[in-house]
C-alpha cells in the first residue's frame, strides 16, 4: 500500500461535457480535479503541477462526466 500522487491527466470524453476526478475514501468523496468543458473525442492533457495526492493508500479513484458520455484517460504520477 502506497499513496499515489497524480502529476498529469490525459482525458477524452465521447460527448461534449466536463469531467470530475474524485477519490472515494470510506464513502466520503474527495475532489481531485475538474476539467473545463471538453469537446467530444478530443484528448486533453492537464498538468497538475506539484501533484494531487490521494488522502490514503488503496482508495478508489473514479471519473464522472457532467453529461451522458464515456470518459477515458490516463493518470500519470508517482508513489509515496
């Protein structure tokens, strides 16, 4: 069990919408990153600066969209 720190996010959505990346810790949802409105089927890369750390080891990470759309992407980061 190591904590993850996310440094960069590459994401694409199947319909124009924004996406929200969250951590689920014991039922509490913790906001990590919200994208601006994205165009459909266009990959975007977001640099998260020094990174966004998960609050604890082995937490669930999820992405949801603001409209009916499939969300695909890759998170880049390091383990602490």
